[in-house]
C-alpha cells in the first residue's frame, strides 16, 4: 500500500466541523458508541476511536462557521441496519426511512446536532460484512 511505503504507519481520521465540542462529543458517544481518545484533546479538537476498528478515528473540530457537510456523507457500515436505526430513533435522532439502493444494499440517513450528514449502510449478503471492511 502506498501509504505504508511513504509513512510506514498510517491511519484514517475523518474530520467533522461542529459548533459545540462538549455537546457534539456527548452526542457521538451516546448515539454512535464512539470512544474518546483524550490524548488528542485540545480546546478546538476531540478525537474518537471506533470500537474494534484499528487505525480509523473521527475528529470533531470546533468551527461554528463551517458546520454541515453539504453533499458529503460519512457512512457507518453495519450488519443490521434495522437495529442500528432503531437505536438512533430511541435516542431521539431523526432518521430517514431505509431505502434499497440496488443490489440489496440498504441505506438510511441522519444528522448530528450541527447538520453534518451521516448514514448507515447495510451491505448485501454477497458483500463483505461490516467486520471485514478495511482488512
């Protein structure tokens, strides 16, 4: 892999701009089960690990002038989109209906408190399970 050749070590960190670090940190922990990694905390940044997914993290960046993602959507691949969607609904998150986008791939969408678009995706039975993505 090119990244490994260049840097020897690599990871993927997705940045999301938020207007309130504390409120957003709580939201991402409660609704998505992300784990804070306080080693990276600054007054304008909080970083979270995804449980059981190495080298992938989500960073919340304080920038109240640049919230919302427009057309970009961070998508979490899950094995059971119905259960994952229900969990969000029980936490008072507004979630779209589940749609089949073809080939038995299912998607639904929701937003964090700053209107950043997020999605859930369930692969078809013929595609890799969520646990094997990235390996």
